[in-house]
C-alpha cells in the first residue's frame, strides 16, 4: 500500500506525538513575527499545489464540469486567505496594537456590540462588493473588553497549549487543515490531523502544502481508521480534541456507544475526560419574507435557494434544508415552480458522501409523496406529514418547504420562532428579504435577527459566505453542552481572534447589478459566481485562488475579468 495511506502503527503515532510535544515548546518560544513568516511561507507552498489539490478533490467527488470552482474555493483558496489574515493578526499584535483597532463598531438589539470585520481594506471591498459581515458579541460585552482579549493565544506567546487532535471533516478539503491552523494561533496548540477516509488520497498533497508547518513540528497529518482515532483520543499526550462531523460521531467519542454510552450519559460520566470542541451541522432554515417580487427576482432567488441545497451535492453542514414560506404570499406557488424548474434543469450530480444513498432512501420512506426533480427530492412538510425533515440533517439532495401564515414582521417573528424551536441545530440560517420589505420592517428586522439563535446568519446571502470569510467567526450559537451538543461548541476561522463571539451576520444584496441600483442597493456585484447556475463559477474561483496565493492590486483585474467575461 502507498506510504501514508494505511493507518500508522502505535509506535509511529507515539513518535509523532513526541515530536509535536517538542514542537509545542518551540512554538511557545517563537516570536510572533517568526510565526507570521512561517504562515506566509506556508501560503506559498499551498499555492504551489493548489491546482493538484483542487483537481484531486474534483476527481474524488466527481464534481460536474460546470461547478468545479467549488473545489478551488472550498480548498486552497480559503486556506491561503486564512493564512494571510492570521499572519497579519500576529504581526499586528507583535507591533503592540490590537487586531480590532480601526474596525468599525456598531450596535445590535439587546445591548450587543457589532464589529464590521468584512470587508477589511479596499482590495477586499472591491473583490466582495455587495457583501458586509459583522461579528456580534453577547449582550453587555463592551469594546474595551473585546479589544483587551482580541488576539487570544497571540497575547500569551510564551504559553504552550500542548498537543491536540483534530478529527478532520469528510465533506470539504479545507476544514481539517484550517482547524489545525486555528488551534495553533488561537490556543498555541499544535495538532495531529487525522484525515477523514473520504480524503485519504489527498495525503501527499497536504504534506507538500503544509510542509513548513510539518517541518516546524507543529503539525502532523495521518490517515487512519476508527481504531486510530480511539488510540489518539485516549493518548496521554493529547490534551484537547476538535471534531468536525456529525453529532452521532461526537457523542460516540464523548460518551461511547450503545447501552454503555447511554449509561454514561445518564450518569454524567463521559468516556472522554479531555476538553473537546466541535462543529456538527444541523437543519438549516431559509426564511423567505413575502413581498412583491418581479419575475427576475423570483428566478434569481430560486437560483439562490437551489445553490444552498445542491452545492457540493448537498454535503454541506449549512446546506439549506428547510425552506420556510408564507401561506399568505400570493407568489409562493410561482416561487416553488421556479425552484422545481431549476432542480430539473441544473446538471445532475451523484451524491458522493458515504451514506448519502441511505439518507435519500430514508427521506423517501418518510415522505412517500416527495417530488423527484433531477435526482433531488422536494418535499412539502405540514401537520399531515412526518416532521423528520425538521430533526434529521439529511446531508444530501433533500429540500423541504413549510408554510406559516402572515406577512411582514409577524411572519418573520413566527418563522424565527419556528426555526429556533422546531429545527435541530444552531449553525446557519438564511433570511431572504426584498429592499422594500426590509425598509418597511426597519429596526424590527435586526430585532428578529437578534432573536434567531444561530451562529451564522445570512441576510440575502448564503451563510457559506461566513464560512468562506477568514475574518468572520464560524461555529454554533453558544450555549451547547456535552450532554446536548447541538451544532457544536466553540468557533473557528475568526481571523482577528475575537474572544467569545456570539454569532456572525453577513449581508448581501437582494438583486445583482444592474438591477440592484433601481431598487436602492448600491452594489456593483453581478450574480454570484458561487451560484450553481453561474457561468463564471470555474474561472472566478480559480482567479480568486490565484489572488489569495499572492494578494495584490495586479491580480484583481483577472478576478473581475473572470466574473464579467467567463
């Protein structure tokens, strides 16, 4: 078998952990400027393998030709953007300043401080025109406290966070490595990354991409099976575990399985006694506030909804699964017809994630009247049907729609309550609202957002843009416990290292340019290249990755050309 593809022997794992322990001490002694230089060198090595990385991910997933840009963005692009941001943060702290110095602040309902961390700088404002992202702090947390804590582990560079284990996700190639990088900066913790079996073939690419971190003994990468994971989680050298995956996988690690696991949970005696953080997905709502839409609006927002469901064949932790519509909206049927038409027309893509076929079959069993559209299921859920769509993350090509009565603020209030109380998880929620309705709601929109208990909220944009932004925090709404873990505990990404954020909120435009201007939106951004219907998906994603490898003004025109003239 090819070296690195088989699980390492215990003796080899012991040796890796001993090397990481030395690396943890070395990292603690390393000045912040040198750490930043190490990240910059790593960005260069990631850039050199970015094409092989993306092309191998495309082959693993059998990604259709029209949307292969997904693997550029959800792989080398965001890793390089994150390395750039974290290197800048370390240099900022090294100079005696705070990462949040100069960040525009504001307020949100409930006495919340907001930090506008996206876009940062003119280049980002041009590249992501029409998007604005904020970190919301918990009620009562003031700017002085945020400024004092921003920087996290960089504020105590001489303190070692020891050695951790990162159990990598199997749906997006960036997640495992990025989690290691965040642990290293936020907590001064070096890590061994166990790859998910779906990405075992990326092992050699990862070794090249992260060679500077591996050579510095702050990162190790392995393939392995369940037994490998069990050995590492119980290893005395491992002081912390981070997992991206399912709630079932998390609970098996923390409590064990079967009757023994249930006994431990009931007695409050976890099998894993080490700290664990997690990102575990959930059922993501798309709340559509009724309004008077043009035919072009209906088509565009149908593309928006369909993208949220079928991007990456539905194997995303914030793939929109529960579409919440108003039964009082005269255009409801027209909007559903547009979604059905798109589901039929968009290029078929086979589910590739292990267990997807079983989940699709489960959905068909629960909903025998489900509509089939191009290999995708569209399901109406009401009081006469099963509520499985509310409490099961199908992680496949399944989209449900539910109706609630009302319009305006009354509908939005009830939809928020529905999402908070009926849907499993607290990771990501999307609200779609026209400029006219947004103006009519006024401050009541922000009040509803404050009531929406999700860690990432997108207004007129998919919450994946929170995930793709290195400056926004990514994780579940706070308050989960080991016993009831929901969508997880803790945050990642968070490039300014803001302490204990409550959530991230990203705002987009309801219409693309040029239709945006007559409606009062000042964006010059065309239709999003992330849409599965976009002709610029591939070219724009590759151009953005090219930019991320070496950011600079000279590389921006290529991005614009790729979007405007794909």
